[in-house]
C-alpha cells in the first residue's frame, strides 16, 4: 500500500531533550516536506526536500533540522526542543512537489514540557 | 494581509443543504489551486484541484476567479460525512512553495 509513515504518533518530552520524528514513504517520491499545524495558523512549512541531499527552508525552520540521505526517508530533528514547538506535525511527499499530489503522513502530536 | 485567507467558520448546515466557501489569495502570480479536506486532527487529503475553467466532481464544484483573486468550493446535497475542515492551498509560479489557508470548518447536522 502506498503510504507515508510517520513515527511516533504521540510524543511528550521535556525542554532541551533532543528528539527525532521519522518519516518514510514507499512511493519513490522526489519531494518531501514537513509541516506544523497550530490553531489559527494553519499548516506552515518547516523544511522541504526536492531530492536526495537537497533540502531547503520553509516558512518556520528555526529550531529544526532535517536530512535527506535516502530518497524514502526525511527525518525531522529537534536538537533542543522548546515549549513553543508543541504542535501537530505532518510529513508529506509528492512525485513532483505540487499540492495536487501531496500525500500526508498521519501526523505526530508533540508536547514539549 | 495573509497570503491565503479563509473564513474559519464553522458553517453549520442541515443535511441536503448547499454550502459554499471562498478562499482569497494575495499573490497575483499564484498558479495552482487546490482544496484539501481534513478531518479532526487527521492528515489532510486532496479533495480536488481548481482549474481556470472550473471543475466538478459529483456534489463538489470548484471555481477560480483570477480577476478577484479567489477560489470557491460549492458542496451540494450536504451529507453528515462532509463535516470536516476544508483547506485552500495555493502554489506560486516559479516557486516550490505551497501556501495553506487556515481552513473553513463545516458541520452538517441531521
């Protein structure tokens, strides 16, 4: 089954403790992206990647890191999480980077205490 | 001014009603337009693309008005299962950037 898999689904952590949210897609998509969703602000792009070893900042990249060493994986790293990073995170992928073909993971609810 | 604006709602309508949402965008260079549906705290899913000539998919009709810089979504014969948040998404020409609206919430009641 074609899908984008995100893990974990829920995560509670404390300020400053490094964490990684994994994202994997099995559709051989070139484009992958991370979003965060907050009430009243909608989905905001954190980072995206057009291909292996190519990553670019989105609208809200501060406090996040990503890597794209393999086509299928695009982990999101929070080196030193802070409470303002408490949010619902979505990974998405598409063949050509267009919203028309965006496939989303099921989301990760992160709480930073 | 936000790049993409939507009325957050909620729009509360009875089953069988027709309801319409608008989404305005500020960048006239916007090229591609889409409607996504999102159920409560779940992943967004593509509902339909919006073409210059308008397009229809069953009970759903999407239209684009470039002169006034807005897109619309019309839902006819609303079903309980249509209850969700509808996200407007815009892509600006020459960029990889996708801009999401904050969504319009629809609640269909029996």
